[in-house]
């Protein structure tokens, strides 16, 4: 028994160095990392670290929650780059890289903070009734809207409330509404997944993936209104919404 | 300006040298093209011997087998897989064609000799690059070989010029252009003139100083260097602070190919952004010869004239574009002009003898400036700090445009973007990029288009729109066709007169920086485009 604490003492600094940012929590490190980021990284990743899709530079504010990266993973990516991609290796000092990691941890989307208590079981029932036709949680549900399994880790409480009460305020790429009339006269409503000058790729409201050549369409419209219904308080009370978020947050 | 007699002497001397070389070429049927062959441009329909097909940069082929009437029959003949990727950038090369063989460079300094009939490689080469590349790591691209006789020339991401034997792929020699660890790299297709190989340099995002070099193709000896940022006391240095350190790291990359007028014996080359890119307070002044077109004497590298498109650039709007040379009627007079579609959003026509500005007109919705003043300088309305000017990738970029003679259309890829520039004091660390600030790009406001401009007025004649800002280059053929690529991966053909889309093929990856080339093979017109990791050859059915 006497050996065990000794081993832990010996091994823990090494263990920590491989997983935890040694500068974590130091606001000066995050500040300095921010300056370094803007000078060295922002041309590709954007000043807000949200990425530039046209050059495949990913949104770095979402990487922690979406990809479950450790600080060491991010450190290694900055150090070594990504082979075969535009992301080069960097010869910053270790401290500079940890400063960058601090900055990225700082700008990471924190998700829902201060969620009021609610009844998660009731939230689950409400989710099944109102949301699951289009949204998926832990593998259950539809595909017309975004998967909500980790949404409370990626979006703030305020922005989630807005998205439910006013779904057209911000429509994510991949979910922009679209209505086409085909050559045979069929009206197809759905969301745009991709398009080029000659074709479009959409999911129709029956959640069927469909591809069309634009020249074969009679019409193509891009409504500003999201396919998601507006959930006003009369349709979904504030406490009911909190219950749903408690259900989602439990995931 | 060089004396006109010097030029006439040079032209006749070239002719004598060329005829001597032709005799030796006839003695050995296996020899590759000589200077006279490159000078002849498209005269031999089975050859494509230099980056743009000829020295003028028009990228306008005289071939007419593929027409607006039959282009819908165009189909892939083969696809060559390079096995090397450049995620975020592109496969930007233009293959050279001679005697049924394609000479092709790829990303990460791969290269091949490929059988144009089958798409199979004779040899392949891969440079063993250092692991600590600087600019070369973030843009690991290459735009093609230069060729002379049995030699091929390629520049590298660690800033070297290499010569290969075209039959074996063996390396004959290599020369360092500059120290890559400071930030230098090289990506363009060397331009081969009479016994000279001309190259430029990348790295204006680092603390570098741009230059154009000429090398002896046989010995590899450097013949001259033109520094794009003057030294202390040299002409142009008055447009910079009186500080040798700032001049020695003022940027001004030369990373895109130039063009050449053999009659005037002038070399035309675009120069990139000053460094730091976005932060101008450390470099008050116009910062010559950044963001300029320079005309050089190819024998000495001496500057003959320059025109600066974007004085004191704050937006990374390198002027590294293909200068397009044409002889056109200008207000009733025959005129030798050079045309540039610029990253700053303006289309320019200059007299290429004197550098006089004839026309400067916006071809996008740029809010940076809308007109050029009487003094030839832009009337700047928004330096970028107030938002919504063309992004750092520009209103167009290095992807080659085409000029269609007769129709007098300049056809280029236009990018409509909206960016706000946020300057910040830079760190000035050698070996690290030194932008001096950041950019916020509003991705929602991006789109692209293929646009045809009347070169006499700069007016839009036709356009074909794309869903996103595009980097594909353009080729035209004398049968009335335009070939272009888009960011969604389509390789397309258009009616040159009307802009009507006549054909498209989804290549599977964005066409980025590359423009098509075309040549005859066994009586069949081939059209080639590089896209993603593939090079695909198209032709009409046999």
C-alpha cells in the first residue's frame, strides 16, 4: 500500500503533461494565445476561430464538443500539422502552443450554462411528441433537422430558446428550406444539402434524399421560413421547454 | 527604356541562334523543343510547350475540332490519379505536351511523364522535402514544368529550381533560390526564354523580399536577379520608410507566371503584397513595387516600366496574375496592350510599350474603389476596415483568364466576397507568417461567376454564375468555345460569344487554380483539366 501513492506521485506529472494544458485557467495565457492566434492562425480559421468553409478550415470553437479532443490532441495538431492538408506544422515553443490551446479553450462554445431545473422524464415525452419526427437524440428520431444529442454542449441557453421560439432567425447550413416543382409537376419541399451550377441535392420533408438537375425543374424557390414550426409559449410552455432541455442535457 | 536598335539586334540574333538550333534538332529526332518552337506558340497543334501555351498569356488555342455544336459529345478518355492531395488548395498544374508525352507537376513536388494516349506514367518523381517547410507547408502546390530541349524545369516548396532529364526523370541539377526557413517557397511554372529560365518566389506572408531570377538552363548558373523591393537608396525606396530592415523584408512575392513579348523583348511579371499584409503603419508610402506589374529587360533583369495597381496595399491583394498580351485596335489605332484582371476588383488595360494606363474599371461589386483618378491612381473609398471589400483571396486570383481575339473578350473567374480587415501590430518573427492582423469573411455573401468583359470598355458582355466564390482558370479555343472550372467541381464548356453553357462534367473535386490545356493527338483534339487528385483527358468519341 505504501508504494501506490509513491507511484502516483511519480507518474502523475507525466500523465498530466499528456492530457491537461499546464496553463489552463491562466487568463494571461489565453490573452497571449489570442494575439498569437490572430497573427498566425486567423487567415485560415477566421478571427473568430469559426473557420472558413471554402478552404476546409474547420470551426475551432466547436471542435472540443464535436470531436471530443483533449488539450494534448490540439497541442499535437498545432505542432505537427495535418499531413496532406493546408494545415502546416509549427515551430512555436511549447509555451506558445499551450497559449494557443488556452485561447481555443477560451473561445470554445461553452454550451448551456445555468439551465433551470426541470423534469427530464417529462422532457423526454414532450420531445417524442413535438421534436422527434425531425430531430434525433442518441440514435432515435428523424433526420430533417439537426441531431440534438450534444446540442446543450454546443449552443448557449439563449440561442437555443431563440431557435425554438423563432426557428427562422438562424438556419444552419444544410437545413435551408427549399421548394422545387419537378418537370412532372410534383412539388417537393425540403432542405438544401448541397448544390452546384447544374444540380441540387436535398432532403424532402418525408426525409428522402433527392437529387435534381436544375434544368429539369419547373421552378426553384428558397423560402426564408424554416421548415421547423414556430413553438410559441401557447404551444410549448417555458417550463415544458426547460424540461426538454433537461432531457437533452442529461445526454 | 532600352534603345530600339538594341531590340532589333536582339531579334535578329535570336533568329540566327534559332536556325542553328533547328539544324541540331533535325540531327537528333529525339530532341525536345527548342526556343524557336516555344516562340512559335501554337503553330504545332500537337504541342503545348509553356504554361499558357504561348508567351502571350492569352490561353487561346487555334484548335477547332471541338465546336459549340459537338462539345456536348465530349467525354473522358482517361483519368490519372496522382495520389497526392492538397486539401484546402488545388491541383493547379498545366501539363506540357510534346510528342504524345505529357509532362506534369503535382502537389507536394511530385512530377510525372505520362503517356497522353493511355494516361499511364513513364516515370514519376517525388522530392524528399524537409519537415520544417514554411510557406510551402501551407500551400504545397505547383503549376507546372518549363521545358527546353531535353530538360524540364520545376521549382520546389523549399525554394529550389531543379532541372530534370525529360526521358528518365533524372535530376540534372538544382539551385537554391532562397532560404525556405525564413518563409520562402516556389510554386510557379518556370518560363523558358532563349537560353534563360525565369522563375519567381512565394512567401510574401513572411518576412521575405521578393525577386525574379534568370538561370542558365544548362549550367544552372544564375544570370541576374530583379528585387521587387528596392534596396536603400535605389529607385522606389522613396516609397518606403528609410529603414534597411523593412526593405529587406517588404514582401513582394512573384509567385505567378509572367508573359513575354519577343518583338519588344520585354518580360511582364506581377508582384505580390507588401509585408506585413494588413498592417500598414510600419510601411508608410506606396511600397513599390508591391502590387505592381513590372516590365523587365530579360537580358539584364533591369526594370523598364511599372504600374502599381494597389498602392500601399492593406488587403493582401497580390498582383500575381497572368499578364495577357494582345495587339488590338484601341480607339482607331493599333496598340500593343497588356491586360490584367486584378484581385482588387479592377480590370486594367495598359500600353505594354510604355506602361501607360488605358483603362481601369471594376468587374465586381468591390467597394474598395470604383474608379481610377486622372493621375492613374485608384480613388480609394474603403481600405477594408469599414467592411465588405473583396476578401484576401480577391475579386479574382492567379487562376488564368483567357483573351478571345476578334470577339475582344477578356474572360475571367470573378469572386464576389465581403470581408472586413482588422489590422494588428505584427510580431515580425522570421520563419513565421506575418499578416499583421486578421480578416472576418462573411461567408453568407460569397458567390462566383465566369465573366466576359469587352476589353475596350471593361463592360460586362455576359456572365455565368456559380453558387460560391470560385478559383477555376479559363481556356478558349478558336472554334468559339470557352472551358472553365468551378468550386463545386464542374468542368464546363461555354459559347464564347453568348456565355451559354453547352456542356459540363463533374470531376469530383473543386477545380482550384488550374486552367485547361488542349492539343491534337492522333487527329483527335484532347482537352485536359487538373482537379483534386486527378488529371482527366477529354475528347470527342472516336
